[in-house]
């Protein structure tokens, strides 16, 4: 690079994506923390290893073929064209650009940013097999979603030349459907085959609540996921690009090359997070797990349009989406007896699908991407560019959740099940996945029966409140209005 | 002898920075074979683990596996194998049959000592 401005632009872009990759690691720290906390202690270590081992597997397979898929098949192939020119040169695993190369500074960081999206897609699927799935089965399913199916949907609907963008006007700026819809659909496909955990449903079909073994750690995990999500959002943008069709006007763009600003998405990220949290708190009556999950679901429910929404639109849509997905989760659980341990189908699948569908209405008529020569869109802007529209996003949501999410995962889960490789033996599930091979997760955790002064005081107060003993003095401090009425 | 570059004097003419340029396809083939072999080996290891676990649980009896403290109250595999050989039947699930108790202090050690086997040292067991 000999031109200083060009060099600064490229090196800034290189560093920009590199930082997003580091930030997105936090998504997986959060996922690990949250899932380990959500399971019972007898399953913790296997849950951790299952989640952790999919990371290197998706990494190497995304190197072998994932990145090439994204670059090669936006046109279908066979829908709006063939294999894209230059895909092999950029992304074939034997290409010099897939290695340290002095004339290229961007391919590696682009690859890594997409890889971290892939980890996220795979990680979401791990929720499907918690406490009863074989590690090997999940590693196959996670690799399939992380390095194949989500990459296909990204090529089709998350690429400026993707056929869904060019023909249908599909718009999904921060991956409501592209990541979350497909992963939620895959979770649904797997849990339909694997079945519920032992004891989840009673003899009359009643739903039993198998609680997280550590609620606060679940919530901390979700908090860490929020933090990593900043990297996710920023990585979905191109930091500097010329967006003018005549002359030069430099701006950040979304992944389709359409203008947005980091400032704008910062508004919307925070407002949708807040809308989701506030709604989830009310609808779940302050349940910590669902309140924190509601924040995540709020972001996901608006991500498709968070490049362009007004912050208050984001907040309101997030709140509506969260109420819907919360109700839907429990209705599906009761009606169809599906054991979705961490609510992954709801938080990712339903919220992502909601986000895509709503964006089609909210952004109706906006340019989806610069047109590709020879491709005719269903709906166009006055300038002839493919236009965002409700039908395109509705069908797009179905493709993400159903065609690329649910169906492949269901089919592969069925195949694994046919070989007896999907679910652990019942005795192992009863004893716990960690029980035989690993030492106890909390070897010295035997404090439940400890009686100290605090416990004695609490017990005495409880007995007094029950009327089984009288203790003349009440606890020190102010008295709640409810207590004065007793 | 050199494996790649021997000068950085003309950076505009330099492309690949890694050694052994030309070996990329071979590296990819080796990588894919290793990846697939890893999956196969992982599944074999996991199947072996479950087989061992089921043999152990059958010997001990599931109800005892699920007693207070769960599997923490079980002796380690080696000790159980020793005690299992003196059991009167395959359903040696009662505490007296194995000589172990589900005491709050943990019967892993008592089972080991009762069985008279060496067992694993505590550091390995935990």
C-alpha cells in the first residue's frame, strides 16, 4: 500500500473487524456460563465440553468449506446465476488469501468475523440437547448448522448479491433470521426427535419445572452474551464505504452495502434491549431467567431492521416480540410437550422470525441492495433497486426457520437417532452425564444442612409467623405495609 | 536452504508469507482427513464410556446410583469391581450388599475400604 489514505482505510478496517472478533468471543463465554448454570450439577461438565468442542470444529470446517460457500453461492446456484467469480481465489482453503499474504489485509478478519457468527449459530443449537444428548451427536449437528446451513442462508439472504435480497428484497441487517431464525428452527427439529428429559412431563402430561441449578450464573451468562452482541452488531457493518452513486460519500453501511451509522445502531441496540427487558419483567413477573432472556430476545426481535428503525420503534417492537415469544414458548411446551430447556426456540427462533416478518412491513419500499444486472426483483424502488417488502421477508423468514433451520436438523437428528447416536442411555441420563467419567462438579458442596445463627433466627421468625411459637421481639428495621396488616 | 522468503526488501512484490508455498492442497487434504477421523474417534470414545457406565450401574443397581448424593456416594470403578466380585447377585443395590453406606460424609471411601481394594487416591477420584 503506497497511498496513505488507502492504507489508513484498509488498516482501520482490518483492525475494526479484528476488535469485533475479540468482542464476539464473549458471546461464547456467556453461552457457556449460561448453559452450565441452566443444567443440573450432574450434567455440568459434559455441557461445558459439548459447547466448547464445537468451537474448534466449526472453525476448521469454516476454513475448509464454510467461507467458500458464503462467497460462492449467493446466486443459488442456479437461481440468479452460477458460482460467483472470485470465490475460489478468495475463499478456497488452498487459496494464498486464506493465509498470511502481504497484498491482502482483510480476508482473514472478514473470515474470522463470519466464523464468530458461525460459532453463535452452532452454540444456539446446543440448547436442544441439554441434559440428554450425546456429545458426538451435537458436534455433528452443530458443525452442520455452523459451517453449512447458516452459511447457505447467509449467502442467499445476507450478501448484497444474494438471490433472496435481489429477487425478494429480503432485509435482515443484524441477522434476526439469518442466525437466530435458522438456529431456532434447528433446535426445534432436534428436540422433536430427541424428546423431553426424563421427568419433564408428568403422567397426566403436566409440565414440571426443572430449574436451573444456578439462576444468577444463568443471568450473568446472558449479561455476558449482551456484551458480546456489541461485537456481533458492529461486525455486521462495513465501517467505511462509498455509498454515493455519483461522486464520493463515505459512510458505514449494513452488510448489503446500504447506508447506516454506528451511532444509529447503538441507539437501537440499547433501546431494543431495554424494551425486551421491561416487557419480559412484566410478563414473567420478574423471573430472572426470563427477564434476562427477554433482553436478548428483544434485540433479536428487532435486529432485522435495527439499521434503520427509530429507537422508540425498536423499543416497542422488542417489547411486543418478547411478550409473544414468552407466551408462545409456554403454549408450545404445554400443547406439544416439547422440552426446550433454555427456551432457545423461543428466544432465537420465534423472536428471529418475528423480527424478519416485522421488518418487511416496517421498511416496506426501502432499497434492499444495489441491483445486480440481469436480475428482476419482485418489488422495486422508483430507481429500479430491489425493494424491501412484507412478502419477501415473510417467505424469507420461512426459508430461514423452516427450510434451512428445521428440516436439515430434523433429518440429521432422525438419522443419528436411527443409529442410536442421538440420546444418551437412560441410565446415564438418570445418573447424570458427568457421573461416570468425570469427578463431581461440586465435590465439597455439602452445605445445605448447615445451621448457623442466621438460619436459626430465620427459622424462629418463620415459626412465629406460622403461630407455632411466640417470640416477643420482631426483627429490627422498618416494617413493610403488608406486615402491618398481619 | 530456505522454506520460503529470504528478503523483505521489496514488499510490493511479496505475496504469500508462509513457508512451503505449493503445499496448500496437500495441507487441506490432511486437514479434512484429520477432522473426519476426529469425529469417528470421539464417537468411539463416547460409546465406550457409556458401555462402561452401564456395566457399572447394572452391577450397583440404579436405585443406589440415585441415592442421596447421587453418584458421589458411589465407590470408584475399581473398588466397585472388587466389591462386585464378592456380591451375591447382579442386583447388589442394597447398601449392605456392597458394604457401602450413603452417609453424608460420602461413602466413596467407606466402600473402598470395606471392599479392601486399593481404589483411586482421592485426588484422582475428585
